[in-house]
C-alpha cells in the first residue's frame, strides 16, 4: 500500500471521527435535555400537591364565611379551580411534546451513528445515499471545496440527494435516483453523475456512471466500489482520479509540454 493510499485512509478515518464526535456531542445534549424534562415533571407533581393543599386551605376559609358569602364562593371557586387545572394540563402537554421531540432526535442521532443506518429492505447498504452524506459532510467541513482551483479537490457542487431526483431512465422507463458531484485532479475538472436503476434500487450492479469527460470503464469501477462498500473518498481518489490520470491528465500534460 502506497504512502498516498495510507494518507487517504487516514484522512477518511479522521473525517469520520470528527463526524462521530460531533454526533455524540449532540446526543449528550439531547440526553441532558431529557434529564431536564424529568426534573420539570417532578416540579409539576409538586405543584399539583401544593394545589391540593391550597384547596384544603380554601375549604377551611369557606367554613368561616356567612351563608350568603358561601353561596357566592361556591359559584366562583369551581370556575377558578377548573381554569387552574386546564392551565396545568396545558403545561403537562407542552412538556410531553418537548420530551417526545427530544426522544425522536436522540433516536435519529443513534441511527446516524450506526454503520448500517443506510440499508434497504434487503439489509444491503445504500451506497448512493451513503456517498452523498459523506460528500456533503466533507463539503461542509472543508470550505476550500466550494470553488474550483488548480489543486486537487475531492468534490464540490454536490447536489441532488439520492432521496430523489426523478430522472427518466432509458433502460427502465421510470424515474430513478441520481447523485451528482464535481472533482478536480491536477487542474482537470470533471462532473460525475451516478444513477440507480430506479427510485428504490441500491443494487451495485445496477448503478450507472457518466462523466463530463469520457472515462472508459467508469461504470464498472463504480459498481465494484459500491459492492465493496468503499467510502466516497476512495471512490474519487482510487477510481475517478486514477482513471483521469490514465486517460486524461497524461494527455493534457504531454500536450502542454
């Protein structure tokens, strides 16, 4: 394994570690919120207990009133207590809604931490969606990927989440998912489109790849990369850049000499 490959693997591992650390921090925050919600519930229970004590005190006060005063009291006090109970119920419902939202967020974060979180019904990892997530995370974490330069750039202009870009499929005649991105290798920029056979498909053998600069064997290489569940960094550096070096970059370099 070359030093370049070791560097790429290290960079990919460090990138994944940063992502996991960020997600775990969010998980801790959600767990802290849950703890606060529990404390709030205890406070509400105490408040209910205080209300019962208050009711007994008011009944004691009522007994000291005259008959006429008690009649007026009996008309007003039930309305007051009813309003107060409704206010407490509103508070309780609000806390339950917040607790439910925190639980859903925690579950989503835990799912994101799972290495097999992007699987289809057959238990196979959906690499089209996984590559998209990895590329978007890289672009957010590296501000130098937003504009073309003369240097190597892994990916920029990542778009069309495989969540759905309906695109007519000449082979199947139905919409299919697509992932688009651009990359730069030694000053040569190329746009790549990787499409699935259908909206639901994630079978590696059914992926198709096209590039703005023709690269022979690109589809087959992408299918192998997906079947081996390689990450997006490997897809670009070991597949697309290698094909660019072999078929395009060498020609451009020789012509400029």
